[in-house]
C-alpha cells in the first residue's frame, strides 16, 4: 500500500482521537500528546534522503524513528499509531523499537505487540530495527520466533547486540541471518573500546554510536587531535554507519533547550533542527540517525530539518554557545548509567567548536 493511500484511508478515524491535544490530559503528565505541545506545521515540498546501509543493499531513510517509549505513554496508542503512519507518509522508513528496557522497571510497557499492530498495513514497506534481548527467560530461538510473530513478518531488517567477539550470541544471530530471519546484524557501541573489540573480528553489517554537536569524539576531521576517525574505519571494513542521540541524550536535551531559549538571538531558530542539521552537515554521512520522538510536533520538526538541511551561521553559533556553557556541568546532569556519554565529549582547551571547516 502506498504511503499516501494509507494515510488518506486512516486520517478520518485518527483525527477524532485528539491528535492536536487531549483535553483530558493533565499538563505535563506525559511528553506525548498534551495541551502544551507547540504547533509545528506539517513539512511539505521536501524529500527524505535515503542511503544504502553499508554493503547490505538495504535502502534506509536518513532519519530513523526511535519508537522506544515509557510506560505512561502506552495509554496513547492511537496517537502513537498516527505518528508512526505520518512518519511513513513523510518518507521515514526505519522504525527502531524496544520491547522492554532491560534492567529497568517500566511498568510492563511492552511495545512489540502494539507496534506490530500499528505498522500492520505497511509492515512489508518499512524497516524494523531492534536490540536483540531475549526477554522473560526466553531462549534466542524463542525470542526471534515471538518477535516475528508479533511483527507479522518473516524477517527483521536490523538486529543489533553488543557482545565479546567469541560470545555464542553472534553465531546464533548469523544462523538466524542464514535462515532469512535477519537481514543485517549490527552493534551499538558506548566507547571506542567496543569499536576496537569488534571491527575486523566480527563480520557485522553496521555500527550504531552517539554523535551530536557535543558528543563527537569520532568527528571525521580530528585525526590531527589523535581522535579515532570511526566512520572512516567502519567504511574501510564495509560497515554501515548509524548514529543515535542527536540531541545529546534524554538527560541533556532539556537543559540544552533551556540554554538555547535563553541565549539565541533569533526566535525562529530551533535547537532540535540545528542539532540535526549539525549531524547532517558534519561530513560523517551517516546512513541513518535514530531519533526518539514523543509527539507529532517532534516528528514534523525533525523531518523538516532533513527536507531543508542547510545550516545557518546562527545555528552554528547557538550550538557552540550551548557547548561552551555545559562543558563543566554535563557530567553532573547525567545519571550513572549514562555517564559513559562523556567519553565522547573530551575537554580540549583552546578548541571551542567542532564544526567542519
């Protein structure tokens, strides 16, 4: 089913669900549809760029939909469904979804089942990306069987896992790939040791790592500073480049937005669009950037950055001011389980900007 046909078919039913805001929702009770969500026009007259993921032949949109949500958002399935359909209609073809966050009590916010229902009409036209975590004591075989059943698919497009090179999970995943259950196998990395551990030792198809205006130790043009040119290394091995956390992560994005609102000279400038345009114009040429989106304005604002990717001098200046202000305080803002992000943001005296020349 074509995207436009699909969105037209469901528009009448979903618009009645309170897509512009829900009067029964208490302000700030959720980041999903609430009365305080700013108006952002639906992007138009643009095209979502698409790239090949490494050497896989998989065509992936440069903007990826991060579908991971918290437990309280599960009551907004109808609105979430509309978001996913709108993303597809606007050219986003990859959806990254967790079932339940490992090691964190999320109140039973299992997401595979609702996500499978939400993408059902276009399930063969989208790419599904997951972190492979056998949940609830299941074996890997039981987990992949369950996942395929819930998604209504005979394969999952992108599956990632982080393990030592000799871990048996790799053999399991490659066997699933041989059977056609998985199209591409990748790894998320949290520091350069993870990259060194895997590159050239495990035949992965792609790697996922944090990259933004603040966390960018792997910036392509910093070899003179003795930093690893990670994207170049990956491409030398035929490994696809995916990035995450374009706004520096959940715990920093709100402080960054507050600084932006306080310091920006041009009211029309959007911090989130500036941050995305930084990634787009950085020179690493990521095949896709996975972005968490919690309401319709988030989606529209993110897509608009890819429709009009040119970055202004004012946006460069704003991001640089934010970086200078938080360099000493970001570590304290991050919870213990996210402090690893700071390994991607070294303090380098005398260098106040990381933008390409």
